[in-house]
C-alpha cells in the first residue's frame, strides 16, 4: 500500500473513531460561562449563559426524559425553550444583599457553534453592595463541571468560579 493510501485510511479511521465517541468525550473541558451586566438605564441585570449544547441536551434528557434536538430539524423550539428555562430555574439564582431579586425572565437563546447562549433578565434591580451568585448547572452531569460567572456593576467587575462543593459565592461591590 502506498504511503498516501495508508495516510488516507488512517485519517478516515481517526474520523470514524472520533465520531463514535460519546458527546461528553468530544469536549473534555466541562465549563460554562455566565455574564451578568447591570444596565444602569433600566436597572436590569442582563444575563447571558453559554453552555455546551450537547451537555444541556444530555442533562435535560437525563432529568426529564425529554430529548431536545437543539439546532436540528427535529427540534421543537417552544419545548426546548421551556425545558431550558425549567432547568436553569432550578440551577441558577442571584440575590442582592441577602434578599431575593425579582424573578428572572427567560428572554431567549441562540446557537453558536457547539454552545447555546441563554439570555435572562432581572428587572428592577435595587442598589446593592453584595451579590450572591449560585450556578449548579451541569453539576448533576459532570463531577468536574466549572461554571464561571462574571458580574459587572457600574464599571466594577467581579468573578466567581463555581464547581461542586463551591456552588455559591458572594461578590462585593
């Protein structure tokens, strides 16, 4: 067999092997990123959560039995939005100075490559000194899941790295 044909066969073999890997093995880093920005004009938190789509589908399938098919022709967008909102409601919260904030609203989502951006909003945010953030998304799927939360209030940025065993952090402003 020629060197070219050998390399071609090797390449095809590698592609087939990679495609056969379970979704969790395709991206060995289990992380999400959430940004919380205070809009000073509207006194609203504008929240964006970036989560790997395959992980989100898998955790929702495991916890609810519902298959979402995010970004495919099989997807039911209304059902997908409802299930994502339901999941995030049980895994993401913020409190200001020890008091619950108004309930956040699920604004929508968009697919970006392998990830889903989920957009949330909290209206009527009072002036605050401390913000408690809790994000346990995907902790029930991956033991090594890390959720990075970046908060910006009036130009001051604080960050929290949340993982199993450290699901909550209070940020000072």
